[in-house]
């Protein structure tokens, strides 16, 4: 089921995010498309590309469409560990050299709180979200 998160006012800019709710075995999963725009994110080069394809992307919270009241500066987008590194390595390299926006799919769980179901209103409880993963690999679909 696709729903729209109502716009959130940040400074003078308004952001709206499309969130897809996918039912899971133990609860709902919240997924959303997001464009990583050059100049509006930073790949954490100190952390680098680690075993299992793990890496981090830092997005200033002003550019992220889901409120995160407990975050001071950045939303950290994390790539989780898996044995399949190929697709993850390609995304990592693309993010390092991108001159155009890079579309990605994010998973807001487990640090998402549902404030209202209708209309859907969410906030992050921590500063972390994840690249969507499925069957041990990055999954670039809603």
C-alpha cells in the first residue's frame, strides 16, 4: 500500500516523501525512494567500504524528509552486512563519483515511529535508516 507522508516544513523548503508500507512477519516495514543529490550527502570515507559490503552515507537532517527530532546533524544511511557485495560495491562507487542524483530505496525500520496512520505521519527515533535489503542483498525496489 502506498501512502503519502504530508509535507514537513524545514526552514523555507517543503519536502514530501512517498512511503510504501510492506507487511512483514512481525510488523509493517516502511520503505521510501530517496534521491541522494551531490552536495547534499557525504559518503563516510573514514568508515569506507567494509567486509560484507557495509558503508555509510551522511545526509544533513535538513535534506531528509522524515523528521528526526533526536538528531543534531545527520541522518546516517547504512548499508547492512551480507555475503553479496557486488551490487553494494557498484552503488558505493557511484555515490563517490556522482554528478547527478542517485535514486535509492531506504528502509526506515527499526527506528521509525508512527505518529498517525491516517494521514501517515512518521518520525525517526534515532539518526539511522538503512538501504533496503532483501535475501542478503541491496534491493532497489519498493
